[in-house]
């Protein structure tokens, strides 16, 4: 059984856009070998980015494409549990980051992110 790794929003957007050179060799290996999961908050953040004009496609298009191509799936932990876990980290005021990290933490999964703040504050966050 493959290990599960959660993906931060920018990772999903870059994968959809085909920006594979933005990933380190180690990150690309993990993307190839591990089961890819996202918090439902990643879907919401992608939709938000679409609505404000930062990305061209909506969340449904992006996530359906990556589900088909890479087997990307949403994590299924109970939202009440995720929200409760997101109450304690005081290192960010960003609700997306808090919930994305909390989702990964509930399952003890790694989180692939280039975000230095997340990597400093979530011990299972990885990039290199």
C-alpha cells in the first residue's frame, strides 16, 4: 500500500498547469509514488483563486483533471474534527493554511508544500 501525501493548493495548481520544473526531484518522486490527497479547503481555495482571476479554471475542472490523470482524491476526515484541529495552531491567520495543515495532521500525513511558514510549523511538511 502506498503512503499518502497531502498537497498544498499551489502544488495542485502547478500540477494542473504542468509546471513540473518547479518541483524538486525529491518532490517529483513523491508525487509519482504516493497516494495524493487534498483537503476540501484546497478545492475552496482554488475556486476562490479562479473567482478573483488568479487562475483561469474553476476548482471542478482542475480537480477532475488531476483525479483522472494522477488519482488525486479529497481526504475524508470529518470537517468538525478538522476545524477543531485548526483551532490551536497560532502561527498563521490564513484560514486555508490552518485547515489544510489540520487535515494532513489528523491523518499524520506528510504535506507537500513550498510554503516556508508551513514547513517551519508542521513537522510533516516537506518540499525537498
